[in-house]
C-alpha cells in the first residue's frame, strides 16, 4: 500500500522554497536581457560561433552551429535554432542583424512562412560582431564555467556600442516581462557621446524616436516619447506605408508595423469586407516575393485610396502600437529604466571593460619589460652567458647559474636559457633591448589611462564614432507628426445616404432610403394606424425621439435597419424598451445639435430649449426630464431660427406670436414663459405654424408683447378648411 502520510506546509514557505528560485532562474538566466543587449541564449550562441571562427571564416551549416552551442546551452536543438533564426539577416527581426545567413529563415513579418531545417541553411557572423567581441581575449569581461564545468563562457560581451538599444528584444519571465524597441545606430551612438559630454543633454534632440527594421511610419507624440525616454514604459503608434498603382487601380502596402504580420492584416481586411463595413475592396492578395513584402488591394473604380487607407489604419493592424517596457538585468537585478539610465549603465559597463583591458595590457607589457631588462644585462657579457650554459653539467642548474651570474630572477633566466643558439648574438639582443624605452612609455600611458575615467570616456567616444561611421545606416522608420494623422472613428465605416423617417401613431418607425421610396412609395400600415410625422435626413445623423413621459431617447440613424415602404418598420416599444403607456410623440434629426426645441403647454406657457442641451459626451441613450411635466404638453417642434406660431385657446381665441420673444434656456425642463393668458379658466389647446393656417387678416391676431389674451377667431376664418380644431 502506498504511504498516505501528508506533511503540512505553509503556502508561503512552499512558494519561497520551490517557486521563487524557479522564478528568479527564469528572470536571471533566460528571459531578461542584460546591459550588453543579449539574453543568455543569444550570448552562448554568438560566442560559440565566434570560437568556431565564423567571424572571418566561411559560412557553415546551421546544424553545426546548433550542435556546438549545446556545449554551452543545454536546451533542445530546436530552441537553439529558433534563437539563431531571429538573429539572422534573412529573418528581418533585427535592425542590425548579428548573423549573415543563406537559405530560408522565414520572415519576422509572416506568421505562416516557416524557416527551413538547420541542415539546409548556412550561417556566419556579421562584421558588426567584431564590436561585440572586441578585445574579449584581453580579460575585458568576466568568464564563468558552463553548465557542466567543462568550458568557460563570458558572463557578458564587451560590446563597444549600446547594442541593448539598437536591436529590439522581447522576453516574458515569471511575474515580469521586457519589451525593448530598437533605435537607429547612428542616433544611439550620438546620444551616448552627447551624454558623456553633458549629463543634462536633451535626449529627444539627438535620439529622435525608435527605428524598427520593418520600416513603416511612426506617429510622433512628444509627450508619449518623453515618458518612454524618462520612465522606460509607454507606447507609440506605428503604421504601414503604401503606394497607389493608378494604372491597375491597386494599393500596394510594402512596409507594415513591426508588431504585426501580413496574415493578421489580410485576415482583418477580409473580415471588414465580409461584414460590408468596407465596400471599396474587390480583392486582397499577399504578393510578397524575393523583392520584399507586398500586400496588394484591388479597389473599385472611383475609390479614394487615401480615404480607404485611413479607414484600414483605424480598423486593422495596419496601424498598431508598440508597448515599451525597458526591463534590463543590472548585476543580476531586473530594473525598468529610462534611456538615459540605460546609457549611463552601459557607459559604466564600458568603463569597467576598458579598465580591465588596460590592466591586462599593463600586465603583459610589464612582463615583457621585465624579460627585456634581464636580456639587457646579458648584453653586457654574452660570452659569460654562453660560458655559464656550456660549463653547467646538469640541465636543471642552467637557470639557477644564470640567475646567480647576472643577478636576474627566474623568469628572466628562463627566457635567456630558451633563446636559440643562432640568436645569441649582439645584434639580436640589442634589437630586442631597444624596445625597453617604448615599453616604459606605453606602460606609463596605460597607467595614466587606467587612473583617469575622463580619458577612458574619450576612448569610448572614439570607439562610438568609429562604429557609427562604419556600420551606421539611414533610418528605416519614417517619423510623422501626430497632427498630420487623420483620426478615424467607427462612423467612417458607415455608408451615408439620404433617407426619410416615418413615425406612425401606433409607434412604428420606418427608415426608408430615398432611392427605395421612389420605386415603391405605397406605405403598408396596421389597421387604424396612420403616419404622424415624416422627416428627411441622412444615415449618419443623430435621432432624438421624445416620449409622452418627458423622456428623450437618442439613437444613431445608422443603427436602425433600412426597410421598404411595404413593411411595417421597427416597433419602438421593443426597440427602446418603453414603459407601459409610454409613446414616442415627436422625432428630431440633427448633425450638430443646432437650433431650439419649442414646447407648448396647456397652461399657456411656451419653452424654447437649446437643442445642444440634449447633446452628451458619454453617448447616453436615454435622458429624463426632456421637457417640463407640470402642465400637459400640446405641441413640440424643432426650429433652426425664430418663426411665427399660432396659438389657439379653448375659448376660440387666437394669438400669433414670434418665438423671438421667448428667451431660450439650456435647462431642459424649464417651465417656459406665459404666451397665452387664461380667461375664465381657458386653456391653450393647439399650436400651429403660420404656414399651416390661412387667415384673411393675420395682423388682427398678431401681438408684439406676450403674454396676451388673443382675439376671437373671425367667422370667415372658422370656415377655412385648413384650420379644423379638435377642441
């Protein structure tokens, strides 16, 4: 029977003992790059290639490199090969590739284009790697044991330029991540030089913006860029470049954002076309070939390519964001740093590299000087040296006898004893000894360099200038100002056209395009239903629907389905979730919320409310207190400018007044001002527009001052068929 003994352990202790070491191992030994710009897997691979002689030699099969790298990197061969692929020129993932490649290495910008197997491809190190390994044999960096203690490998590479900023790097660890964008080599070198000269320099003046190997355009926002530069976090927008082939009516996209792929772009364009959100594209193809990336869009006749591309920027990955997280390992500790701090850390690292190299050179030259000083003493009596060696009977006593005969130490005596017989002549010895003065001078200069950080930084500046001149290239990514970019919203996908809206007494709403209305104008309505309002507008306007419960409902007209006159239309009770007994009594269409709403009440008051009072920043669908509810509403209308209205009372009195006499209010539920005075308990029963009546003498009913009682309706006006009052 298996043992069921369980040991209780606090979860905190379990995490500390088991999980935390794993997390730290992933952070320190795998996922986060260090100040030399490399993760351990990159460093092991490049160092292996360096030791294989691939910096100057011919290309070798990738499988050979992968196999050799396993001496330093115990991971599987495919994991190593995938690391190699990303470092190659063929993959296009790096601004300054480290590996010269031959064969198919896939493409960074393609999700489906797979790289060939390592037995088919060939690689060697690019010339820029000279700067990664410069003076590595002079103790510039610390060497540590490999995983099984059989070899030594560098803990860091002594890069002579800030490669951490020149090549993009992404890593996901446990509980943290790193995402470093790339910058142009010339700009990075200049920024490092300027920072050495002036600690308070403005980085943005020298290091303009990130530069990605995929090219495209970077939409420049100074505030966003400063935040990235200062804090090491933030994001910036990238978008594709295109050209229009007028002869073939085709848009060719030839550079895309670094953060996306050709397939993702094509898929999103196809989705837009299928959903009828974009109707200008007849075909989309991936025409990428040996000449480079190309996505071809066949467009319909009379399509404006710039307008179409602006829509595609908004709704596809043709415009994308790069999220920066400059998380770097410094002495084994992950730190999120701004660019100045990264450059300072790199400068400190280079200062230490040059100091170590200088100490190495001083030691080597001092050893050589020491030997030559011993050789100088032999010069005084070569014959004596020969005599000592010849007269010494035992080989083991040659060195001690020389030490005693010329008062030199063992190292010097060993060197003299090893001199070939042919070189035991005055000319050879004088020639070697003549180097003593120059060696002393060189050692003095090296000591001076070692003791002066200022001089070390001059060396760093010189190296940066050399690297910039030798390997610098023009920017790949074009910088465009944010002010030159058109802001595209969802509405840009909506087709605009003229239409008519019809509201029925039983609360059906019909939205009919004018083209459809011309072909079949006959309306289908429910029994006992009739049209109470019709409105001509267009598809991108806003619609305000006023109910009998002092509520207004807001909709975009394009949200309403088109219908034909032969259909009943949308039942507003269902569409708007109206309360029981609630009905829509009036509708207003607007683009800019200009004009005023007129509300007239039984108590003789009329309110003039600015339509912009119904505009909201938060796209609310329902507004309460749309108008005053203290008295029964008898009229509602929308005016763009003041006009004359005709008021009727229950006593058959009539008053013609101008809305200019009513001050407009911004408060939606304003009670309004008294227009028609009450007499003997009379109420206002109806309001009509002046164009809807035909009086023999309109001036008889007009008034300049309100409120007024009005005048009795003349007999000749009562008979007018145009004014039939429901009193």
